[in-house]
C-alpha cells in the first residue's frame, strides 16, 4: 500500500484528487491501428506537442481482448526508457468502460519511408537505431 506524506501527516491508501482535467488542443489525426487511433495534441500552457493514442478497437467483437492488449502495451511502454523508443508521459485507463488513452512524446520528423527515399545513405544508421530499440525491449 502506498502512502502520501503531506506536512506531518501520512495518509496510506488515500486517493489524491487533482483539481481539474487537463485540456489539449486537437491538431490532427495521425493514424489508426488495431487497438487505437492516434492524434497530435498541443498543450497551450507549456507550448508542447504530444501524441495521444485513444483505445478505439477496429472490431467491436474483439473489444475486451484488444483492451487487455492495450493495457499491456500501456504498462510496457510506461516502464521503458530508451532514446529510440517514444516516452509515455501519462495514461488514463477506464476498465469498466473499456476506454483508455496513452499520452506520449511527439517526435518531429518525416515518415521513415519518405526519409529513406530522400536520404538512402541513412539506412544503416536508422537500422542500427531500430535494432538498439528492439534489443532494449
């Protein structure tokens, strides 16, 4: 059981409620996969961009199974810290509603296929970075 120390008091098992929800500006949709849809968000308060993956399964028949996969993905990504793997900054999971969100690092750049088409000389360096990321996993 975790505890939170505020001043001289210790409150084991207490719920810490935040003052309000966090609002972002929706910039654009980035893509859709089996478990979710990704969008680019902007936080106007700190002027930073984030990618948010919303749990949105491609099949209602697989809603429960894919949600379990989404939870495992969230846990795995949250525990990782590697230069070649995007960071997870926060997550929101709502098991009762089979809903969830993962807020991740936004990496500016171009699509890897477009980049390699324009810069084929980079293929070895990109291959090494991908292998290093997989090795860390």
